């Protein structure tokens, strides 16, 4: 049995009600709950949480699934606060022990002090930006993908803990041109491919 920890990084703010990410979060919960090969825990960062309990969820999990909208080309401030608090609580307690360097040779081995060896993660993001903003010449993101550009630091954060990426799925044009049933169908296909790798 695999342990799945699902995090909804969305929370209501200003004109963003977080409805799509809540739908996606619930869809993911249902997907894994319906399969006896998985045990599931979850967190919605907009709700109250205890950092120590969240660390235990990371330690328990085989796979962490992050769902996040992108606000101003970054993760929401509530999600960033969650990561800062929980990962700091996990210092020398299951998430990381140090930055990996030694005082005798501090120039090498940065980022090798993680404690989450063998754990994997999945990332989904949702955007107002259309996919073409990342792929077409002379468009906004200079043909850098989501993972190579805006989310590069997020992936490095997980690598710092020694988690391994097993897949990303990005939802584009979700404010002006969303076809939610089709997006969820495509996402289900993505999860099916991931399951085959497990």
C-alpha cells in the first residue's frame, strides 16, 4: 500500500475563490480513496493546521501531491507560509537535517542534507495564462516551460529535501477559457499514467 498526502495550496483571496483547486483537490482525493492500494491524508492550507502534525504527514507519505494556483507568478502567500512553517518544523525531524555542506569544505554538497529519501512528489499548477504564453516565440515566458521557469525554485525546494519528482500537470487559461470537465478528464489520464509507474 502507498501513502498519499494531498495538499491544496489554494485559499480564498480577493477575486480568487479557489473553486477550481478545491474541485481538483476533491477529485484527487476521490481518485485515491476509491483504490484500496492507497491510504490518503490531506491538508487545505486555508484551514487551520498544526506544523508538527503536518511534518508527520510528510514523514508518513510515500507520495506528496501539491495542487496550487499561480498568483503573480508565484504560489499563494498562504501556501508559502505553510511551507516555511512546516519545513522549518521538519528541521532535524524528518524533512531535512542541514544544507548538506561541511564547515571543512563549504563549497560543495549544498542541497544534500534532505531526509526524505525515497519519497516522491507530483505538482499541479493552474494558470490564467494560456499554454501558448510558454511555447510561442516572442510570447511572455520566452519559451520557458512552467517547470523550467516559474516553478524552478519549487522543484529545487523539494530536491533539497531529497524528494524525487514523478510528474507535473499544468492547467492553463483557467479564468477566461476553462473547460473544467475536459481538464479533469485529462488530469485523470495523467494520474493513470503515474499509477502505472508505481
